[in-house]
C-alpha cells in the first residue's frame, strides 16, 4: 500500500512527478508500476487542464485499453483508477475516458480474499458528471 498511496502522494507534489510516473508505469515490478499509475492519476487530479499534453493522456488511455487484460494484478486496479481520474478531473478528455471505461467494463482484480471491490469506471465517471463535478480539481491527492 505504501507504493500505491504514500509514494504517489509525495511524487505528485514534486516538479518531477509526471516524469517519474511515466517512467514507473513501464516498470516490470508491480509495486513500482502501481506507483506510476497512481502518481499520474494524482497529477491529473491537481493540475490545471491547460498544463496537460492532452495527446499524451489520450495515448495512455489507449494503452490502458490495449494492455489492461495482460497487466499485473494491482496494475489493473491502478489503470482502472487512471481512467476514472481522467474522466473525473480532465474535462477536455472526459468523453474519451468514458469511452475507454465502456470498453473496459468490469475489471477483474484479485483482492486477496477481502471484501474490497474494483469500482466500475463508467459508473464513477457518470456519477461525477451527473453531479456537475467533472473537471473540479483537488488541492492535494492526500485523503
């Protein structure tokens, strides 16, 4: 959990957060890759839309579509979270993220016998949209 939450909280607030996220997302080690996906998710949650390379984020959404089924267990979970983050926080790409979420459908992740569930991305994005909160940025990704 440190690699999925604490590391991204710190990295997102760094000037190097996005670059680190991109590097970590490609890692072969599951804990490093999950740090990358959650760092980029945090980045989209707190950064103004006009500071993004929207083409890059759209390309990452395509990567999720093509690679989530073969991704490592926890990486699937954080990839799904990335789609939710883009659909929730990046207004210009919300429709694109919804299309990705529809393609993904239910993402299966082994939760080690806990009662935790993987959120259905399309439902989370739609609820955010219906409440009028799409694109509303957070001050920090820390809970």
